[in-house]
C-alpha cells in the first residue's frame, strides 16, 4: 500500500501517492471583534469545518475523473485527529468529533501506554480499560467538495506530482 489516503472520486494509480502530505486547516466561520471595552470576542459559530490540501510528488499523477470543482468527495484522511478523554467521563462511550476510518482508532494514556479500544459505531468508541486522562486518535472521514487541483510533470527528471484542495461540507 502506497498511502492511507482514500478518495471516493478520482483515484490513486500505482506510483502516484507515495509520501503524500495532507494539511487540515480550520475554515474561518466567524470573526474576532473587540467590544466597546476592548475585550476580544468571537462572533460566529464555534464548530470547526476543515479545508484540506493534499500534495504528492511521485512517478505519476492522481486520476482526476470526477474531481471537477464543486464535486463531493468522501476523504479518508491521512492526518489524524486527537481528542482528550477526561476523568469525569467514567466508562461512557466516547463520541468522536468525526466518523473514523475503519481500523484507525487508537488510544493511549499520558505515559504513552496503549489502551484497547472497542468500536461502537463510526463515531463512537469505548475504552476497554480506564486510565485517565488519556487521548484517542483516529483518521477521520470527511465529506468535502473539490475546490481545485493541479498536476505537474518534470519530463527530464521523470517526476510527476499533484495537489488537491478540498473544503468540508
């Protein structure tokens, strides 16, 4: 397997996705403003949506069928998200912020000891043992729209590459 990246449109032909890099950036959904007293406040929605930039240089480019701007793409991310599990959460199921790619959920305590995880659904897990505080990590599934993509080739250097920009719906 060349990459953990999963795209529902287009595709990753052999030698197109070794060493992919993904960047997740929160999409601005509000503005910082100052009150009349000079206090900084956030005016907007506190929920995060992500913009993703994925790029790779390899021997060939990604398959672009269906990746036109505006197309909806399900992305199994390379970038992991982390959530802290606090002591007051007892043994309740932990709801992840996003749906997790199958087999990508892991948990560890603050001393880096792995904790077994039971998956209860696409966005819910339970720790098989409680060592709190601890952290849960997973690769998210994001429903995104294609913003743009670019392809590049270095003919004499026998290298090709691509860049894909997406925004979460």
